[in-house]
């Protein structure tokens, strides 16, 4: 890679790597699909509003570095990435870099959850080893950021656009002041949902047994809690 990428070039490259893995039937991508992928409101940080002309400029820049190719045939031009070879990294590392390009700095736990659809790593240790290898390259492709106050884990960022501009971590804060990352929030939401399903099942069981016994159970209304 001859130079640092612009933020939009990084977004375009990340989208192509992502869609190659997640929607192979519609890959390579047309310009319209690529613009839509760049401007997604979910799984993107920051959210962009790039125009077709903006994306075409980014494509031209990536083509000049052999990171993107335009495919021939058909009436609509389509584009595919050459990330692993162009960056001289394994496919597993290209997947991690793509997630970092699309979602910004993340902890290893967040990366494990977000990279799953692009590449399946054996475990957390395998992801850490891949990140360490990217950090030790020359030039380095990734960096472990200093852990910010209140953060439980350090975040990783890519260096394809040059030095990282430190931003406030994307976290929630609990009542006791402990910060929790996005992956932990998702896990808590999943656990609450599971507990809600179990409670509903138990309530239905009690009501059925009460009906069979001919009694009226003294249960709080659904969705409420007793004082």
C-alpha cells in the first residue's frame, strides 16, 4: 500500500470485504450496492452519507493501489476487493481490519462478535495473536490503544488511514460507574430476554395447574412486579 487510505476509501474497502463474506450471491458489488453499504445505519461507525461521486473517487483511489478491481462483463460495472493480497496480510487479518474499518476501535470481545460472519477464529487467543501480528508488522496495520479511564478492556484500531484520532469510547455506564462495552450490553440484553421467556413459561405453567386444581392464583399482572 503506497499511502494511507482516506476514511471513505477505508469504508469502501471494508464494505467489499464484508459483503464478499456475507452476501456472496450478489458479489462483486455494483456502485449502487456499494454506496448503500457505505451508508448503512447499522454496523457502521461513523454513519456516513456518501454520494455516488464520492464513492467513485474512493474506488479510483483504491484501484490505483490494486486494492479494488473493476470486473468486466454486463452493462453495470461491479467491484471486488483485493484486500489480503494488496495489504499483504492473511484473509483472517483482512477480515479483522475490515471490521475495524467499518465499526471503529473495538475490544477483542467486540471484534470476536463482529468478525464471526467474515471469518471464524478458533477462540479469543487466535484473534489476539492475529492483532499482535498486525501491530508488529512494518508498517504496522493495527494498534492497541491505551485503556481509557473507566474502560475494562483496551480497544484496537486499524492504521490504514494513518495515526488514530482518539475519540471517546462507545460505552454505557452502570449505576456504580463501571463502564460496559457494546458486547457486554448485547450479552445482558440476551440474558434479560432469556429470563423473560422463562418467567412467561413458568407463569403459564402455574396458571394451567391452578385451572386444573380449581383455584385462583394470586399472581401479579404480566409485565409488573410486586412491591
